[in-house]
């Protein structure tokens, strides 16, 4: 019985040592082979400063905002408070669209203690060439 416990403890120690040894060391990124049948992608993120190119060249000036609401009626009331349009409501999250400055709307909500709006950022890191 004593021998089984000793073997078990030694096995656990050996397993922990191998696990720690496997986690350490120098890791290298491997390159992924690109299939010619897959469309080539253009990377929009600069590796040096992680800035994303703006997609505001498409002419649209509408901003999408989100807020938490208990029901559809509350989502509509929030839209009236801010003077913005309710786009959708689902599972407690209301989505709004507006052409107003989102930062000014957020500050208006803070000043008047309205339910909080959050700008809905959508960034694409890759696009087809």
C-alpha cells in the first residue's frame, strides 16, 4: 500500500515537472500556408502602432449606439430621450442609429442621468483585395 502511494506521488511530481517544462522555453510563431484558391486578404492593421484605417470614406455619417433596456417600451423611451432612432431590440439590448455626434449624446446622458449609451464599434481587420 505504501509503495502505491509513493509511486503515485512520484508520478504526479513527474507530470507537474513535464507540464512546467513544456510551458516554458522559447516559443516561435509558425507561418500558415496560404492556399491559392482562397481570396487574398489585405491587412488594415499596422503592425507598429495597431491603428486601424478609417472606413468613413463610404459617405455614411450614421453612428450606431447601444443601450440596455428591460423591454421594447423602455428602449423606445430611451430613443425619445436622446432624440435618436431605435433600430432593433433583442434580449435586453437596444440598438440605435443617429447622425448626431455620439460623444455629445453620451455626455447629454451623463448630465441628465439618462440610461447609458455606448457607441457600437465595428472594425474590420481584413478585407478582400
